[in-house]
């Protein structure tokens, strides 16, 4: 049970819940967990909470799997810090301050929320700014289709259960669309 607490602490600290709001390297997380384990050990009859059994020489299975996952994430090429729920809360408060549900800030906050809930990647909803200037730079998926969505990909359902597809969506007044 204690090792599980240590593993949850490692995930919490390693995933960006720190002063810099960025993921820490796995070796730094190990140092944090070691310090925490020594403090807990001082408060108890020195039981190393990082180990499965008190007589084990190595760190336990659960904690080792957390360290391995953090180490694996460090090797991901072109990784970016994730859009986090705290950022969504900030975007929603900015949208609320704008005073209109039809503002650009409100629309972006809604898209951010959809993206977090659906787990969207940038390639699924946007193109790089250079693609707007040169149509040859548009990102394509493995099938050769444009990676970001187009208006034809969108369909919505009106209050009266009418389905609208593609360009028809642009003709609907915002108040006629039912909130999901």
C-alpha cells in the first residue's frame, strides 16, 4: 500500500504538478521519491516504502513501472507539453470575461474542451501557419487526405433534430444549435 502512495506521488510530480508546470526527467522524480521515502522512514520504524517487501534490495514493481514510463516519455521525439485542465479553466475564464458566447475566446475554449475530452492531436484539428501561405505544405495523413478537418467533415444536429452537414452548418444561427 505504501509503495502505491509513492508511485502516485511520482506520477503527480513527474507529470507536471510542480513549480514549473512541466514534466520532470525520470532521474529527478527518483530523487524526489527517495527524499520523500527517507522522510517517511524517519517518521516510522524505517520501512522503505519504495520496496515490495522490507527485505528487498530493489525498488518495487509499481514504482519501477512508473519510472520506466517516465523514462519512455523522455525518448518520444518532438514531444510537447500537453494542454492541461488548468489551461482549460483559464481559457474558460478569459471567455467568460469577454461577455459573449459568440466571441473568438469562447469558441476556442469550447474547442479546447472538446479536444481534451476527445484526446485530439493538433494534426486532427489544425494546420501549421506556413500551410496557409503555401498549399503545397499542407499536412496529409497516411491516406493522403488533409490531416486537419474541413467544413465538409463537420455535421451538427439542430434543436428540432435536423442534421446539417458541411457548409449547411454555417447557415444556422448559434442559438438554434442544441448544447450537448
